[in-house]
C-alpha cells in the first residue's frame, strides 16, 4: 500500500489537453471581463468629459448681442453625440436657476430638455436642494445633465453586466457651473426675432 501511494505521488504522467480544456473557459472569461470593464470605464470617462465640455461651453456664452436659443441646445446635443461616440442618441438637459434668499429656495429661470424627460420646474429644483451648491442671493448658475447608454459587448455574469439581454447601462453626469462672463445666461424662445425683448435671464 505504501509503494502504491509513493508511485502515485511520483507519477508525473498526464495529458496537457485535459488541463487546457479545464483552464480555457476560465482564461476566456477573465480576458472578456477585462475587455468589457476596460471598455466600460473608457465609456464612463468619455461621458464625464463630454458632460464637462458641454457645461463649460454654456458657461462661456456672453449672451450678447443675442441670447442662446433652441438651435444652440440642439447643436450642443449634436456635439455631445460626437464626444461620447458609444451612444448615437445621448440626452441632454440644461437648466438656469437662481437663489432667492428671501424665499429660501431656488428659482427656475429656464430649462431645455433634449430627450431627458420634461424640462425642470421649481418643484424639481426643490427636490435637488441637497445636490445644488450654495449661491449668493440673486446669483444664477447652470445645471447641465447628460445621459448616454453604454451597451456591453458580452454578458459576464457579474454586475452590472449580469443579464443575457445586454440591457444598456446609463452613463449620467450632473454638472453645476456658473456663468463666466455675465451674471446669467439668457435664453431666447424666439431667436429669429432677437430684439423683441422676450429673453429669459
């Protein structure tokens, strides 16, 4: 019995093919997981940078001689689509708001949405109070929200890529930025008539 155990211990015969069959699925899964998570982090980084770029673009507008209009917001969404690359239809919402110290609340100036549900209201801003920075009385700021859908090329069985249908993962940004050159960024609902005085600031 002792000899049998020693022979079993010292026996180095085996088949590499069997070991390969056992290890290959694990190696393949590990490689695909690395690929998917690297690609997902790349997409998240592109989404974050795109959101910051769009926000910075709005903040640099001087609202002179005319205010921005719906066409400007449409162009911003087109630029967002180019920047994120991985989603052909990203969504965008831009909101200008101010702080009213007397009423102790945020006041909506204007809000424009492109695919991201409805434009914000005063009630929506009230629900976001803990996410918005403090402002001086009467000061305005811009809230730029973006969302882009990332679809993983493989289902890995680990979050967030656990399902077999490969539902998209939403890459969202929430950026608050102050106007750089003017007290407020104005919106013109009728940009074809720039001097009719209906600008919202």
